[in-house]
C-alpha cells in the first residue's frame, strides 16, 4: 500500500490529482451520523414531474406509466444556429453563439423511487429512453454533442426529488468531452489502440480498483479518481455511443447500474447523492475510432451521510486532492451488500 503523498495523472483529461494517503482518517472509523430519512409518497400532488400534474411552465404532464421525456421548460439553450451579429471570436474577448436543446427524462411515475429501487425492467426502460433521445438529438444537423446526465440529491443542487435526469444537446463540444476527445485521439495515434480499452484490460488484471463486473460491463474506481467514491463504468466491447448497445448489453447495463447504485445507497444508509453522466462519442458525422462510451459517477460524500468533500482551497487554485486512496474506496464499495437498505427496513 502506497503511503507517501503522490500525484496521479488522469489520462482522459491530462490533469493530475494529488493523493495524500498518510492523512487518511480511515472513513469507516468516522462516526456514522443518523441521516435524515427520505420518506416520500409514491405520488405528490405538488410535484411538477408526477403524472397528471401541471408543470411550472403551465403544461400538464400525461398520466405516464413508464418513463416520460419532455422539453425543459426553462432550457439553458435555444434551438437553431443563434445570432452571431453581436458576438465575436476575438482573442481575449472570445464569444460565439451556442445553441441546443434541453430535455428532462423522468425515470418512472413513482415519486419515491430512485435508480437502485427500480426493477431491472424499469431500468432498461430508462436506458432505452436515453438511447432514443440520443438517436433523435444526434440526427439533428445543428447538434454536435449529446450529454445525458443525472444530478441527484439536494446536496448536488437537484431542484426536484422526483427521480429524473436531463439531456443537454449542443452545437459545440463541451469542455470535458473536448478534453477526452483530444486525449483519446492522441493515444490512438501513438499506440494504435483505444485508451479506455487498454486501461480496462489492465484494471481487470490488477483487480484492486474493481467494484462490480458482469458479462458486458465493469464498474471501477479509476486510478485517478478525484472524488472519494467516484466510479467509472466501462463496456467490455468498444462501444461508441448508446446507439451501439445490443438489447442484451442494455439489460446487463441495467443490472450493473442497479448493483452499483445499491452499493452507493448502502454505504452510508442514505439515498446517495451524485452527478453522473454518459460520455458518448460526438455526433459530428466522424467515425470516432478513438472513443469508448463510458459513464462517470461523481458523488460528493466523504465520511458519512453528512460529511462531504469540498473541492475548495488548494483544489480550486492548484490541484484536486484526496486522502482515502482509490483502492481503499473500491474495497469499501466491494464490501457493500446489494440488498437495498430500505428493503431491509
Ligand atoms: P435538476 O435536475 O437540477 O433538478 O433540474 C430539473 C430540471 O427540470 C430543471 O432544468 C426543469 C428545470 O428547468 N423543470 C421543467 O422543465 N419544468 C418544471 O415544471 C419543473 C422543472
Ligand atoms: Zn413527483
């Protein structure tokens, strides 16, 4: 076990993370605070996202029975190409129009069920909806990137407890996928192989950072994780986007996500907050042989349901850091049961 402070490189972004294992207060020795129990009704008449209710913009939701997708009533982007007459890509004052579409995807009519509490069939329906949304958005000639993500929990600034995700599709490649594109491209050019395929192969041999695997997918704590319980989900086959999954791969991804998110909830006995999302290849009509589809989970919690990690100070001004090692975090998640704490009462 590495005990000395060191830095690790994130090959997907080219950025370092500082690891200080000698500072580790082993997190399971910390007090387990009693979490606020979230007991929600299965239907909330005041919820903007429940079936049959009116949304904030006045539209009325259908009485949906599975997933439900709609245009965000307060979209951050507008469709079309934008008006560039007032904006200039000018050296120190660069500005240019950004256009796109924002969608909201409710996971289920149930107000009280988050991803780990859905059945495998319901989880598959969520994956199918994300896939169909990706299909339509990426066929739009004005769209170059489709970002599917879920922002979960009050701690992450999620505005509505009804389980839902968002999709923002944009004219330009956003920052994070742009870094990943450049790094994956460089790796393909210099090695003749995919960065994430090589990485997965190595992690499957080393085993120490694996959390949950099945026939088609692997969830692990990446070697370069910055968030305490960050995970990366990788396909065993080189898939580029959600459109490449077979029905079997969708079913096995549902299985993997249910297992992983159940472990997250069981870690501190709460509905575990996080931001998660898919990084798919850009939809710019290029083949993208460098790209491997993957999912990032970025949870903010560190030691208990109420002790979170703050990315502040040195991390904002210099380099993100962590105490608990990625290997220790993976071990903690591996130890977790996959029977959900709520089901146990
Ligand atoms: P969060 O994922 O941060 O909770 O955001 C929920 C989104 O749902 C948010 O982008 C949208 C908000 O604009 N929304 C609607 O489109 N209609 C509503 O009636 C409520 C929320
Ligand atoms: Zn609701």
